[in-house]
C-alpha cells in the first residue's frame, strides 16, 4: 500500500489529533471540515500542543514547523480527489456519516480505502452509503490519538479481508498497535467495556451516593485507574458518551445501557466536557 496523502474528515477533538498523528508519522494530511474556520482553529490547537512540547525540550522547533507544513486544510471534501486514504471522524450521527461517505465515494479514486472512527455506529450502515462497501472499515482511535497506542479495527459485513489488512498496516505505519475484531458489534471492545463503567459512575452520581470528584478519587486510588471516570467523560465529551450509550441500548436492546438524567442535564446546559471548557468539571 503506497499511501502518501491522507484525508481526515472532521476537525474536532479526534480528527485534529489524527491529522497531527499522520503528519508526525511523515504523511501529508488534509484536514477537512464543513468550514475552513473550524480547520484553522484545529490547526491552531495542534500548534499550541506542539509548542508546549518544544518548550519542554521534547521536540525541536524545526520539527514542529515540518509537522505543521504537512497539514493542509479544506472547508469541503474536494481533496478526496487527490488523497490515497481517508479517515472520517465527523460527528457521531449516522445520517451525517452516511452523507459524508456518499460524497467521498463520488470524489475519491476507486481503490481508496475509507475508514471510520465511529465509536458505536454500525460500520455496514455507513459502508452501504457508498458503492465500495468492501473498502470501508472501522479504524477506531483513542483519545488523544497522538498518545494512545491502540487502534481497534472492525469490519462491516462486506469489508474485504485486504481492506482489514490495509487498515492494520496503516495503523502500524501510524505507530499504533492494532487489535482486529472478527465481527461487527456495536462499540467494539474498549468503548463497550469502558462505556459501561462510565455509565455506572454517572448512575452513582445521579443517585447521590458520592460526588463526581470523590468517585474519581476512589477509582484512582482504589482501582489504580490513571484517570477518574468523570475526568475521562469530560475528555471524551458527554455528547459522544451519551450517543454511544444510546446506540448500545438500541442495538443490544438491553436496559443496562440506559444513561441517567444527570448526563442529559449537563448536555442541555452545554457542559459537553473539556472541548468547551466545562463538563462535570470547570476548565476555564
Ligand atoms: N471523543 C473521543 O474520545 C472519541 C474517541 C474515539 C472515537 N471518537 C469518534 O470520533 C468521531 C468524532 O468525535 P469528536 O470527539 O472528534 O467530535 P467533535 O464534536 O469534537 O468533532 C466533530 C467534527 O465533525 C465536524 N463535522 C460535522 N459534520 C461534518 C461534515 N458533514 N463534514 C465534515 N465535518 C463535519 C464538526 O464540525 C466537528 O468539527 C465520532 O464518531 C466519535 O464517536 C471519539
């Protein structure tokens, strides 16, 4: 697989990190979103992070400049025409993802593989929005994508074995250690197990058993978790977490995946997590 240029669609929390990772590993990346302004802001965030590394002596400034020079920006999907690999990381909504994949399919070369970073949406349903379902696969990165070692790879019903292999190879080229799921199932491995743990923590808070900060402290000191569940929820984004629980509840038809009202309330108040400066905790 001779990939040179990777299109990353969605310049949010994850997409920006994935584009940064691609550029760090020597690929040319194009970061695309619905407006160029979102992309510019994402690139500024990437630069801020890189500058911190330079200040700490972990990176040469010339490296920072080189990484940034490998990230181009686009306010639409037209760069799909010249990219050899696509990683989609837009909002976790099936209609939006399907629309993006249909557009990508019209523009990209016929051999280009499309990966989705979806947390819990059905890969097959996304793939069926294209005329190349055999070339669509999940590549699920973890937050932050530049740091976390794992990429989970999951096929849809029609994904070709070569596509799975290519995604595995790409994950390795990006410096990751992939795990491949054998069959399609909502939320894969880590998100499903972790989603349920985070959900349980929110039920504890909802029922007034303990404050989020104390639940976090307990899980860090008592279970040796590096982060508490509420710190992690704020990092993931409450909206992203809720979407996953709703998908799991619907797909597996099991009430144990139901989320408590406290999550809806915070989302209604705009407290989506670290990405907006406030969630269970305040960051401003
Ligand atoms: N947040 C996490 O920890 C995490 C981890 C792994 C996977 N994911 C998955 O990654 C995806 C993105 O999540 P996120 O946390 O980065 O969300 P986010 O809200 O930070 O970013 C989503 C981005 O998608 C853009 N977008 C929406 N519609 C678009 C379109 N039609 N074309 C191009 N861009 C569009 C939005 O403008 C936004 O910038 C989701 O599928 C999510 O489930 C998230």
